[in-house]
């Protein structure tokens, strides 16, 4: 079994910063793409940022130059540094990792979600 545990959400004023973390544990053989998604009330879940095993990154236009995704392969952990936060960044943020385990084929795993609230 694989578990993803997120941390780092909270309440921050506009212009502030937060850092999200998501650590995977279990019978992991390898991890390909890691990413962060978010879902605001009444809206669909959207991709915020992703990073491949080779380090290539992809960002939603709305967060470019403000958010930075990174990963620590030794810790099976992905991070999202969020700077210059805006009220419209308010959402539940979900971690996603594409993991190959020792007992099953590769598939996507999701974290439990962490609330980020940006006040104006």
C-alpha cells in the first residue's frame, strides 16, 4: 500500500507565502511525475504544477513566476513553494504522484488535501 501525506496549508494574507509538502510511503519502486492540483468551491480540480522524474516542470499560467515545484527523490517528497499569494489561490490543494509499486503496475495516488486560504 502507498500513502501520501500532505502538510503545510493554512491561512495567510495576500502577498504572503506558504510551502506545501507531500511525502509518499509504502512499497514504492519508483515515482514518475509528481504534481499539485487544487480545487476551489464550485470549481473543477485543476493542475497547478507538475515535475517529472527528470526535473522538467510545468505550471498553470495563473501561478507562473509565483509558485515553484520541487522534489526530493530520496524522501519521495514533492514540495510547492507558493509566493505572492492572492485570494484567488484559495482552494484545497491535492498532491498527486504516479507511482510504481513492488506489487502492482504504475498508477496515480492522491493525498488527502490541504486547505490554503488567502485573505485580502
